[in-house]
């Protein structure tokens, strides 16, 4: 079945450093979504990428969707303590419009 | 908008007992999803409904788990009998309707501990 792999599993950075998490799918995706889960909280939608090669920015966050629509990345510039949490990518296969397959998530710790 | 509502927020029960988790989706949303989150297995989709009809239950671990959606504003996930390995956070999420670009809105989750 379809799998979405995410690396790294954990990342510790000093405040102000950059951070990147990568997401790879075993199959071509129709679109990919990114969610953030704060400690003790629930996943909250950040953004969706649909087009091949798409790049979207939200302030210090940059999201990319690969040309082959099988991989994606989230890059945070100059991390802040408010960025702490687990970032999940979630992909939708071309043949299944209802189901999101979540990656394992990358947990980001930011040292002040 | 109240968001997705789940109850209870915490449940502690003993092995063998029946557990019922409840979810009220966002009004007007036609799709509802049940997820389970553990450290070992991450976030797993258990089942999802579209217009109250179960569409994909391939993630339901075994016959001890069952889910219903009797109407558009209410769903339950039942575990009978419960086992310690069922301990996890169970999230309910809703979505406006099932298309290829829908966002899912998660509830606060129910933290289940089976002793």
C-alpha cells in the first residue's frame, strides 16, 4: 500500500538556526498537506500543495512539492521557540480522494 | 464555530471493559475520520465516513473495534473488549466533503489508557 516516509524523526536546534523536514511517498501524490501538532495538542492544518514543483511560503516557513509529486519539504528559517512541535506531511494518492496517509512526523525542539 | 468536539477527553479503564469514544464534527462537514496516535505507530487512519456512510475501514485493527455515524452530527468509536495495547490518543477529524483538496479539522482527542 501507499506509504509516506518522513525524516528526520527528531531535530534539536538552537533558536535562530534553520530547520528542514523531508517527506517521500512510495507513489505519486495528487496533493500533499502539512500539519503541525504542538505538544499535548492536535494536528492543525498548515498548507496544501497541489502542483508539480509548487513552492509556497508562510512567513518563515517554505513548503515545496517535488517535480514528480512524490516528495515534499518544509523549511523553517531562523527558528523560534514557538516553532516547537511535530510537523506531519500527509499525502493523497491519485486514486483515492478521501484518505490522507500521514508521515511519521518530525518533532522539532528549539533551545532558547 | 465550535470546532470538532470529542468526549471524553481522558478515559482510564480496565482491560476487558467496553469503551465508547464520541465525536461531533463541525456543522456542515460531510466527512468524518477516526485516527489513532501512538509513539510506536504514529498517526493511523482507522475509518472514515462520507455522508454518514463508512467508506474505508481498512485501518480498523480488529473486530473489537467498531464505528458508527447515525447522523451528520455524531459518531462513535467503540472498543469491546478493550486491551492495554489499545492505549493511545484517538482523534476525530472532519472535512467539508471528500474531494482531492479537502483540509481536515482535528478535534482535541481522547487519551485512552487501558490498564
